[in-house]
C-alpha cells in the first residue's frame, strides 16, 4: 500500500500528463492533481518548487521527481515502489 504523498501538476491537453496519471493509477497510487493551465498562481508555485516550466511535474513526499520520463525511468529501474512506500 502506498503511504507517500504524491502531487502531480498538469495541464488539460498534455499527453505526458495523461501518461503519468495512467502509470500512477495502474500502480493504484492516490495522488493530488493540480491543474496549472488555468491557475497562474499554482504554475508559479510549481516552477519555484521544481525549477522547471514543463508539465507534468511530479512530487513524492515533497521531493521533485521531474516529469513523466523521470517517473517512468524510476518505475523501470524498480525504485519507484520504494519511493512510494516511504
């Protein structure tokens, strides 16, 4: 069971955002999604926290993981589950 706090910053029409959410859903991970396409305050916060402007931006226990490619790389390496259990 996942005990980690997972936060995903997204925009509506973003295939990478969809892929990230699909991977998390496949792993049965509960996450909070924050849409930044209609919320400039949250976009500014996302950029300050991650140092990036692209979406998705994924955080696990307040640690910036990066985008979908980074999330997939962690999953493929077998380290994502460990992060999600912490």
